[in-house]
C-alpha cells in the first residue's frame, strides 16, 4: 500500500523504514547518462556502532526480493500502472540474500533500471508517475515512495 500524506497524495520526500538500526530509503530518477531510462535504488544507512546484516528473502513479497512499481499521478486510488513482476520482467529466485552494512556507513542496494517505454507501453498516458519500491528487509514489508517523474514518449 502506498504511503500517503494528509492530502491523500504520496509524500514529496522519500519515505524511510528503519530496520535493526539501518535506515532504508528509496530513490527514483531519470538516468542522466542514459536518456529515456529510469533508475530505482535503495539506500541503506547504518546508524548503529555495529555492522548489521539485513536479510532479503523474496518469499515475503510473493517470491520477489524488491518490487518496483509506478502509479499514475492523476489516479486518486491505489491502482498500479506499472509492475515489472506482473509483466514477467523479474523472475522468481526463491533465494535468500544478505547485505552487510558496516557501522556508520551508507550503501546502495537493489538497483533497477527500466526504459520509459517499458513503463508507458502503448496504453498508459504521458504525465507524472509516482514510483515506489516495495521491500521486506528482515521480514518487515514496506512500500517506500521513491519519487515522482514526468514521463513522455519522447523519453527523458
């Protein structure tokens, strides 16, 4: 479920989730080096004085470790406009992954790239899309708001 603010819209800044002292945030942006491409990523910041291991087991998300999605901004409900899992782009692995986050450090995990045309396809309208990343670090499921990007078929 997409986290909403008091006005019923996604928040302007990234929503975070803290797991075992590690702050997990999501980010979505157009790739400045590859026009027409969107890059989603997770940032993990360890605010503890010890190394923390985060477990990513895809069975928490219906067999997927990270789940990027997009919602058309003009829709008022929670109808998902784009989900690469439903299209078969991301395969089910059934494997556990572990990320060690050293004390006081920040790392990037779960990078995912998609072309604008993969999101829009033939039927979705151009316009603003809210991107999210659903994750389950150590079993704590959260759909994190990653950002809003204006998409056009001209790309980028």
